[in-house]
């Protein structure tokens, strides 16, 4: 009852960013994506209209983004393309970002493991993900910094995925060194949806979703059931329920929305097994040695948004409250550390998250140069209780860590797009972020406070060489935060040895050169060279099941994306990345980054517009 009361009270206080051009909007949209107000025309000397990237209706990767996207490493995948992609897991929605790969290990209920631009991002770390205006990444998480679990997302509710790669975008803050993706949710489902999917290994999925007109707005609801065993000797028995209820009213000029989301899942998992156990025939590669590993997670949220504007400006306020619970039993090393009781351990994380966002966008002039400007502020507060425990047969036998953390993050940002001439536009951005944490540790010596702030400039220059091609140059810096417990620690909780604290915020500095083209034959492609340096790498520590700050690093690489609408019925896409990832300091251990991915390839063929039939085949 206390949880329900808190959720209802927060729903009343909160006011999912989704800016769309409504069909009944009295204004119109020009071919270049501008929202045009009938009161102003281009015949007037000062009649430039405000352009919003989100206001451009993008339905698939075949849409032309020349002159719209901020660089070759930015783009949008629309609903039409999303619906045709085969998906086994919700986390695979991230693969709509060209060059991104999502995979899974140790049970289907955990966050996916992500790879992008030479990063092994583990469960998030340097890739910022948001859904309906709410951040997904979890700082100071019980399983690893930046943990980003997408299992609560119902794919059919995604209107578009807007991705941006590199630290060049002032609007994105923590965890965005490699980039980020925002999933915008639908305002309404045009047709009711009842889906039942069955597959091998007891794959079962059922979905009921629809929209009804209520009180001058749209009320959308969805309920999803998911079950999957996987190929393992002991089935994963992953079972999850997801729910969504949202209400929207108004249009792109004036409107508001409220949404409630809920998810609850649990699973078993086989975890890692020694290769020698398979080689010696003790178990096969789908077997297990410890039947204990398992997990459960729950996420409940309410969010809201209100916006008001004109053809020249738009102001928006958004807020959210999230309740999150996580528990995971693992065993990576069996009897290596404790020959008597074994090395099984438990990670737990419980938290409330509250957030608020404000932004204002307007069109104007800097001298004779037309400018589209934006300023904003975002605040996030996490109150966290998490721990790491030794267990035997699922029973806690020793407390390694147990902490209560209060963590505040805030960002103030601004940017301006300057149309220097018909072929050249310049973006200048600046972001200031604050980090503050208060840690109350099980071992008092590791308690304390930490705070930090960072200023990051951004710049992009876009040169349209023709109506169908453009070059982009991006430079800037961003950051990721470190685990608050690492920022206050004094001694190792297991050995008692002194340890060095980590910096709360770690800077990333990057530079991109990109080329984008869109041809009338339906071909759309980009080629980008990127360079990125981090002052400190985040590495996954297998025996602890968490991340730790490590050495400075550099990544240099190439990304090549291709989409070709061969005919009305057939589309082909191919994305490839080559990256060299190394540590940049001197160390006897060498300069290679463990787990870094040198190359990725993702490709697909989609057949559609064949009456009620369509099909898609993908390779990664």
C-alpha cells in the first residue's frame, strides 16, 4: 500500500517527451522539416521557423536525413522499420543503432551486454539509454556501473529510436561517451493489437495493446507476457510480465501526457562453466555445476510531460519517479576462493529514482545569421540500498558490502545551430554537470561524501556539398560517472588492504569526421572516422560481478552504414565497424583492453509491401 500510495502521489506531481506533428495541427510542416505557423510566411524578412529534429516524421532508415541530422553519426529508426525487425529480446532494440550489438549471458532477465565503437560496454557503462524521457542507466548499481536493463520495454510501443554517437551532444549527460539512444513511445496505437508468439525452447509471448479516445485525448494500454527456457539442460524458466498505461492530450504546439509502466520478472541461469569440465565430459556445454544462480527484477514508474509553444519556440517540463528492485545469485569460480563453502554470491539493489527536466527552444538571429537555440536543465536523485553477499545454497553467510547511498546528478546545457550560409551550418554547445554522493557503508571506514563537477564543450560543422551529400566534423568532450562507493572507499572490504579512491567524474574527449549521402535510387549511406580518449576505462571484474575504474584508453576506428531500398518490396542494410582499442599509459600488462571488440558486422534483408505479408532475415 505504501508503494501504491507513493506512485499515485508522484503521478499527481509529475508533469514522456514525445514531440510529434499531429495530423490535425493547424500549422503545416515544410519539406525541410520546419513547423510552419500560418501567421508567419517566408515572404516576411524575419520569418524563419523553428526546426525540431523530433518533428520530422521518420518511419524507416530509408528516409532522407541530409540537412536534418546533426552529423553522420546521428540518425533515427522509425516505427515502420522497427516493426519489421525480428527480435528475441527487448534489449535487441538497441541494435537499431547502426554498429551496436546486444547479446546476453547468465540468464535472460539480466540487462543485455552491449558493444559499440570498440567498447565492450558490459551492461551500459558508456552508452546512455532513455525510454519515454526516463533514463535507463543505473549509477552505483549492485551489478555494475551504468547498468541498463531494457526488459521492461514493450517493443510495439516504440515510435522511433533516435541515436547519437560520440560525446558531441549537449543534451546528453552521464554515460554518453560512446553515444546514446532515446526511445520515443507512441502517443496512440492506430489498430488494436493481439499477438501470440510461440517458438522453440518454450518461447512464449503474448501481447494485448490498444488505444481508446477518452476525454479529448488518447488512452493507450498494453499488457505483455513473456517466457523462455533457452537451450540449457536446466531451463532458464525466464518469466516476465510488462504493463503500460498512458494518456496523451493535445498536439505538438500544446499538450501533455502521463504514463505508468510496470515490469516483474524472474529467471534461473547456468552461469559460466569451466572449459575443462566440458572437455572432460563432466557436463556438456549447455550444462551447469551449481544449480543456485538465478535472479529477479522489478521496475515500476510514473512519468509525465507538458509542452507549450508557437512556430518560433517551445517550452517543456517533464518528470518521473521510478521504483526498482534487483537480486542476482551468481557463481563464477566455484571453490577457488572458499574450498569449503564455495564462491556463490548474491548482489542486491533497491532504489527510488526521481527526476525533473526543463528545456526551452527558440528561433532567432545572431546578427544576420539565423539560429535555432536550446537551453535545458535535468536533475536526478537516486536513493539506493545495495549489497554484495557470500552465499551457500542461496543462504547469506557473509556480508562483503552493504551500503545506503544518496546520489544527486544535475546538468545545465545549452546549444545553438547557426545557418552560416545555405550550405554550412554550425552547432556550438556547452554542458555543465554536478555529481554529489553520500555513502553510508556497512564498514564505517568506507563511508563518506564525494562531489565533483565538469564542464564539457561541443561543436559540429556540417557542409552540404550538394542536395544529396554532406560532410560533418564533430569535436567535444563528455563523461561517465564512477560508482559512488569507489569514490569514498578507503579499504578493500574483503582483504582489509588500503585502496585508492576513484574520481567521481571521468572525461572523454572525441573527434569525428563523417560523410552522409542519400541517392534517388534509394541508397543511403554514411562513413565515419572516429577518435575517442577516456581518462579512465570502466572494466568488468568477473569474480566480483561489477565494474571498476582502470587505466586511460583510446579508440580509433571506422564506421560504415548502408541502406538500399532496392525496390518497393525489397530493402537491404549493412553496417560494419573496425576499431582499435588500447590503453594509453605504460604498464607491463600491455596496452590491449580486455573484451574490446575489434570488428562488428550487422546486415539484413527485408521484404514488405506484399499485401499482408512481410519478412526479415538478419545476420550479426
